[in-house]
C-alpha cells in the first residue's frame, strides 16, 4: 500500500462525503415519489384492537343489511333532517 499525502486523504474524504450526500438525496427523492403515489399510507386508521374490532363490526353490519333487505333501517330524529320553516319577509 502506498503512502497517502494529506492532499490525497482530503480529496478521498471529500469524494466519499459527496457520494454519500448524493446517495442520501437520491433516497430522499425516491421516498418522496413513493409517498406521493401512496397517499393512503398516511390516512388515519384505528390504532388499538378495540377500535379495529368496532370498525369491523360496523362494516359487518352494513354488509349484512345489504344482503338481507327485509331488515329495516331505523332513522332517528338526529339522523333525519328537520323540515325548513318558511322565512318571514
């Protein structure tokens, strides 16, 4: 192995740092492009097992209601919009 001067070491170190920064920039651009294509990865999802079970139970109830149309869907007062009153002019 040959002896390296300080100038050679500095040049090699700068070259390695430059290549590493270029690699880091490329990985950042790739991560941005993947994230821009997969927006649903950043949506809010249930975090606990209980909330997952509750979310799945509502999906199961919706599916069973679609399969069995004889079950009536009850509309409560909170779900039903109030009729509009005429405006006094």
